[in-house]
C-alpha cells in the first residue's frame, strides 16, 4: 500500500541530518544492494518500509539475514518497538555484531 511508504519522510530527514537522504524502492534485493554499495562513507540511504513483507512480523530468519547483509552493525534506538520480535529488530541482531542499544534505549 503506497500510503505506508517512507518516501514522504525523505525531505524532512534530509533537512534534519543536513545531508541528502536517498531512498531505496525496497528494503531487500539486488537493487537495494547496489544502492548500499554506491552510498559513500557518511551517506544516508533510507530503506523502504519493511512492513511491506509478511516475513518482517514473522521474524523470518532468511528475511533477517537479507536485511543484515546490508549493514556492518546494528543499533536499536526504537524504544516503542524494541519489545517486538520482528526480523528488523530481534532477527537482524543475531547476524550483526556489534548489535547495541542506542541513546534512547539506554536512557
């Protein structure tokens, strides 16, 4: 459902971060892998909403592996969703080391 796309967040996120934020058209797959590889050091790439995949809420290990393959480490600072055992929260932490809590979670 397009209304759940993260695309509308890009302008404000770019403004807040003081850098251009690019958005991928998906959260996994070859095209996303290419975009990640092309993102320069310090660049920001926003992946599309993981909720578009039923594997997200099911904490599917293969989906979590695909997400984890795009990163070097994992920081969870989403206090409101940290209790959920979903692929993008609990699942990726099994495949990315270090996996740490962010400032909000520590607080």
